[in-house]
C-alpha cells in the first residue's frame, strides 16, 4: 500500500513514523521518503492491524495521510499550481504562528495595562500554544519515540511556567512554532525539484483518430499506438516515434542538452521535449506512467529514499546522542543543588534549556538535505544519480576508467577502408572495386546477426553502396573475440588482428597493411575462412573522438583525478587516441581483462567505470561507481549507478565537482549542527543563555542546515580549464 504523508518538516519525522508503524503487528517493509512524502508498507492480510489503524496512528502523530491512487495522482497534478501559489501564512503552521503571535501580543499588552494579571495572560498563551505539541508528544511517546523534540519542548515550556517564568515559556512556544514553520517552508523548497520534473509533461494532448480528426484528451489517458499531433511550440505529450513530419526538438528537459536536435520520420521523441518548428505526427510508444520523465522521477525518488553512508552513521549516532544529552540535563538539575548547595529553581531552569538543545533534528537533517539538493540539481543538469551512496562515493573517487567506443568516442564508427586479399596477389595499393565489393558483401553477411556498433557500421556501409548482402546461416559469436557465420557453404569468421593471428597465418605484408591503418587511429577487422585458414580481407573503421573528450579529461586531471582508457581495441589505435587525449591506456582487453584490472585498481583506490551501459555491464557493476553514457535511452537510465543523459565527457568532471560540493555541504551542516549545540550547551550550563536562546539553537540550526543545503541548487558545474588556471 502507498500513501502520501503531509506535514513532515525534517528527516527526524521519518524516524518517528517508521518507529510507530514498526511497532504495529502485521506491518512490515516500511519505507518513507521524506523528499517525496511517500509512504509504502506491507500489511499481513490476516493480521490484527487494518489499513484504517495505520491511518489513525499517523493522524494521531500529527501528520496528514491520503492513499495514493490513479485518481489522487491526477487530482494532485491538477491542484499542484494552486498548492505552489499558497503563501506561508495560508498553511496550517502559518496560521498557528500568526494566531500565537497575536495571543502573545495581547498577553504583553495586558501585562502592561494590568501588571497583576500579566502572568496569567502569558500562562494562557503558553497553554494554548503548547497544547498541540503536547498532544503530539504524548502520541509519539505511546508509539515508541519518547525523546521527541515535541516532548522536550513541552516539558521545558511547562517547567518554565511552573517555576514562575511565563514570559520565557511563551517565548519558547512561539519561537518553536516559528522554527517549525521555517522548516516546513525550507522542506517544501527542497521538494520543488521533483514537482518541477513532473510539470515538464503537458497535461493535454491532441489525439488523432483513424479519419484524421483531432480532439483534446488528457496526456495521462494516452495508450500505446495512439497517434498524436505535436504542433510547433507544443511540448511532446508522450514518448513515441515520429511517423510524419520533421522538426528540431529541444530535449533539454530530459537530457539537459540546450542545443535543439533535428529529428525526422523514425526518430524517437521524449515526453516533455519542445517542438521548435514543423508539425509532427507521433505514434505513442509508452504510457504516461512509463515515459522517460516518469522513470527519471521514479529513480530520483528512489535515490532520495536510499540513505547515504554518512546519513546512516548520523542516525545511529543520534540514537545515543539524545539520551546522553538528556542524562546530562538530569545531572545538571540534580548535582549542583545536592553537591554545591545550588538553587533548585536556577538549575531546573538550566536543565530545561538543555532539554531543548538535546533535539537532534538539525544533525539528522544535515546529510539528507544536502543529498536531496545534490540529486535534484544533478537531475536538472542531465546527471541522473541513483542514490545518496553513489553521490557520496563519486566525490572520493581518485581514478576513473573510461571505455573507448561510445564513451570517449561518438560510438558511431564509419568504414574508411576495405582491402581484399587474394591468393594470386596478396596486397596492392589499389584493388579493383569488384574485389572490394565482394569482400564487403561477405563482411556484411557475417556481421548481419550482430548488434555491435562496428557490425552496424559495416552493414550500413554495404547498403549505402547498394551491395547485395548474401544470406548467412549458423551465426554465433565468441564473446569479446569474433563473430562466425556460414556463407555460401563457407565457414567464415571476423575478428581482431590479434584473434586472426592465432587462428590463421597472417603474412608480413598483410601485417604491414594492418599496422599502417592502425597507426592512423583506425580499428581493423579481419575476415578469414575457418576451414582453409585463409585471410580474405579486412575492413578499417574509425570512430571519432567526442568534441569535448579532450576538455573533459583535462578537467579531471586538473581536479587531481587519474583517468585511464580501457579498450578491447588494438594497441596502435588505442595509443593514437590516448596520445591525443593525454590519457593512460590499456588495450586489447577482453571483458575478463577489464574486470581483473578494475579489481587490481580497487585495492589501491576508489574506482569509477564509465561505459555505454550495454556491453560494459560487468565492469560497471565491479567498479565502486558505475557510470553509463546514454542520451536519454532506457539502457542508460536502468544501468549503473549514474547515467549521463547528455553523453558529454565534461559531465564526468561536473559529476565529481557536484559530489565534492555535496560532501563539503554535509561537513558544513554537521559542523553547524554540533557546533551551535556545543556552544549553547556550555553557555546554558554557565547560566549565560536561557530557554528562548536554546530554542534558537535548535530551530536555528535546523533552518541553517536546510538553507545551506539549498545552496547546492545554485551549483554551476566544474570550473573550466581557464578558471582553474586563474
């Protein structure tokens, strides 16, 4: 079952609800996401607890709850703009602060006009103001959270009232209410990132019927194979394929890429993209619940729900921290009067102030607030990070391994040379076109069953030359080594020069030809007959480096991160590309070789592996952090710990910089939280500060931590090389 929870101001609210539900019989797998306000749990069908019992428990704790259904999602989407326009004073907590402020103003006026009754006026203000917090504190204590901030504040306020400090007690309640309101406003701002993602998809679509008629329908109602019209200036209403028209589309909502992309019939389009020019007819490929933005939102929500290592440590620390500070408060109240003949009222007052300082809200919030902001700004820049753990580790990575094809290069190789070898004439500078065409036809035939980018390039080149491709049979692949097929009753294979050298006898002249092509940075594939062991010919392909590859590697080096290229390509091609990029390299690697090298490097450093998200899956899984390149594709979104939706090499440096900024923000937050409490702990014991200052120490630290985390939303990316030189 899934519910939406309202009224959570900080991460400690999550712990209160989870603790309460965990104590209920039959409730298990409780998962509550502070950032998205979503609660999921499993309820035993034959247990004593019913769904209504869960709802009542959460309402008693002072939180709102509503079931998540398709209708509620649609209603929430429709009411989103109205909710975003709501001012702080229109919220429940805003009204409470305004009302309490007016009540205190009246009490202060009465104390001036009628001094004898001023104390009673403040007492009424305290009782009215503290009642909702005391009721919530009692409910929390009954459900397993006795040391809540509500309990501590209620005890402190009522204690101050009892010892004759009604003005101070009223100030405590008012300041605490203001702090709760500020936390609520800050938390809502932190959640705005996901709402902004959801708002990218238009609410309506223009549906085309079989007769060409048009009608407006909700975008959420579109089904697979529906036809929709996307006019110039409109947002695409669903993931689909263009069946008519051509235009330039702004994909920045999905990939973060600001340059419009030209698309025509047969090209994929994403929900939320903006049609810049011509009208398009699009066939819907995915429903609203499964489109690219919906899946990105789901992954961001899951990432925010997962706890980073620092957050898990702080949660464990806070379990001991709060009782420890409460024990100190008790000792402060008891020991001075008994051992040093101190006044009970004075030390009771100081002990009550310490109770307020004991709340760990700011400390518990220090990490998730920064992580949530980091994940949100990453998603906005096309850096889809799947969890706080991945975001933390990236900043500590000191070695990044790059796959070559599709990562440092465009992943779109093209055929540059076709060479045919015959028994009569091993090699010539120019062969007749008929011999080259025959070899190219055999290459395309053998590769026809392969999905490798090099195979696709060879087949496309043959089709472009209008060459008839023979039908192949018994096709299969030797992983990482060769592809095999039977063509015209001949068992043929295509492999790298290294593999071919082990299976055939490559002559010195053929080797010279191969090395000459490899020295030009080209990848060479060799075609040979497996029965006669005769080399029939070769094809050379070149995959150009990405435009930003050199800048991206240089940025990483300037940041102190070692970059290394791991490729299955030949040494000469790898060396040519690596020298251009000024990067370390290892070549002629089989998949198991990459895994071995990564494991060796992991023993000495934190390693990130960057690949295209398809054939690099084992290496991505082995590294401390797996990063997939991918232009908004399903594979990039599903594979690895991070997906770089823009497929820019420079985004790797931005990713490292974002992680380091997030880690720095977490450290600042922890210092703020513990530092403020430490200072006021000492000043309170010495009698320098009182109750209302203690409230500021708690709520002020929480608000400060949240606002500091929100600074990450202004992250501009890694500094350019020119900035680093300056």
